């Protein structure tokens, strides 16, 4: 036995097994910060449309004055930050704190400073190799200075973080929209991969995607007051078509969710279920499953929930889910260098959203897209898969069965 801790018992069992199944976040952590995983023959990654985002988040580094016992000035250039860290002995300070933690046998602090040292080292190495691929976000409050260092691309680091640890890597996902774009984002060369797309076995008649526009919802929060009422009227109209069925409303933002809740008619309002007021998402979903006619209203349930069978017979996409790059420096920098990325991640979120309600070949649900902005992205982009396109209709009388 390696430990009395059940977690480490299972971890070492996975290390020593020919086949191991692990959560991706946990796996990537142990793969790069642990010392036990050896190279495998085959690595299979499910839900792999999230790999780039997961690796970007993994490489993101938070540099705090609390770690270094030094105030940090506002620095915007990554190489300048590296010079500052070297000048003030950042690595040596962390090594000294790690030594103190080991001397006191403080396991939590030992792990904390080991991780910090590896994160700082990874960040410094990656910046040296690709100084233009990083952005820095600075904040200072309550005597603590913090710099969040975020990579713009992962393609130069993905190989050493992940691919070098297996001879063959298999990516599985229903939402790898474009294999060439997917591979390029991860730094995979054309001659290094083969792609196979399997058509959907879910009958088209069971999953109509109905374009029923209530307007063009643009301009963000500043313009929302001009279109939130027609949007809400359309939500009411659709909900009333399914008086006894459960469903879900994808609002894309808390602002739209709030606007609907403030303007919706009472007969529909009493059916709406939001996560606020529940301790966990699981608790809310249990309430939904036990309430006939319940409708979930949420801004961020496009992944991770299984609304199979009568848990959702209809769903509404209120707005094309464009990300707000005005408040996201990392995304804004990516868009300047990669014009196609913005629409790619938007389409991926649309595809993920509509996948919440039809979960098997026997399941069925109606999907309504009510934002006319959808026409712009749908007509001009080739990344929508065939199984999606074949389900799109403007026929409001579409009948399942």
C-alpha cells in the first residue's frame, strides 16, 4: 500500500495499471507535475472539443506578491515580467518557502509551493520561447498585487504538455466542427492526423431546429432594454405551446435571464426554474425532474447536463452566444491574430446547447432559435455539421412523430 488515503490508493493503482480512466483536469496535472506516469501507447480523450481551453487554463499562471514577499509593479510586457521575477529572486523565494514547509512537514504547503514552482517555471520557459503569445492582467487590492499571465495560443505547448506522453492520441467529440481548425489550434500538423466523422443516428424528425425569430438582439447590455420585451414575448409564446412539458431556456447571459424574469407573464413565470436559491445544480435538477411543466432558465448550461426524455421536450436559444471580448483581454488578443476563432467557439457553444435535450435515437425535442443574428453566422460559415444543417427548418408547424 502506498498511502492510507483512498485518493492516493486509486491514483497509484492507475499509475501501475495498463488501462486507466481519469478526469482530464486531474490527469493533465499529474502528467506534468507528478513523477509517476510513464508514456502510454494510446491516450483517448473524450469531450475533446474542450482540450484547447483546458490546456490554456492549465498553463495560466497567477503571480502574487503574497507568494514572493515583494510588491509587484504594474507590468504589461511578459519579458519585462520575467526580468522582474529574476531580479527579485522569485524562484529562490519559492524554493526557500518549500524548504520551510518540508521542515515542518506541512503537506498542504509542500504541495502548494511545489505546484507554484512548477507553474512559475513553465510560465517563464513558455514566455522565453513565445513572448508574443501571452497577455498580462494586473490588479492590486488590500495590499496584494496580482498578475494573471494568460497564453493566447496553446499550439506551441500542447505537444509537451500532452501529446508527447502517448504514441497515439485519439480525440472523441460530437463537436469537433472542423478537423483542420481543431488540429491547427493544437499545433498538430496535417501529416500527423487522420479524421473520421460519423453521421448522427438520431432521426431528423426527432430533433427539428426551428428558426422563429423575434428580432436581432445586438448591442449588449446597452441595447438590451430595446429588445428584451419582444424576446420575452417570443419565449412566452413558445412556452405556451408546451403547457405540460418540461424545457430549458438558454439565455447566454445573466442580464438576459434577469430581463426575462422581470418582464415575463405570470403564467410562464411560475414555471421558470433558476439555479439561484438552490445549493447545487444537482438540487435544482432534482426539483425540475419532479415538477411537471418546469422550465429551466440559465445562461451557462450548454454543457454538463443530461435532459433526457421528458426532462426537456423543448429548448429555446435566446441569443447567438457571442463571447464578450470587450471584457476579455485574452480573447481580444486571440481575435486579432486568429479571425476565425471567434465564430468557431460561438458555433461550438450553439451545438453544445442544442445537445442538452435529445440524448438518444428514441428521444425527441423541439429547438427554437429566436435571434435573427443566427442567419449571419449560419449562412457564412461552413463549420456547422451536416447533422445540424439537415435539422434546420423555418416550418413552425414541424411535428415530431
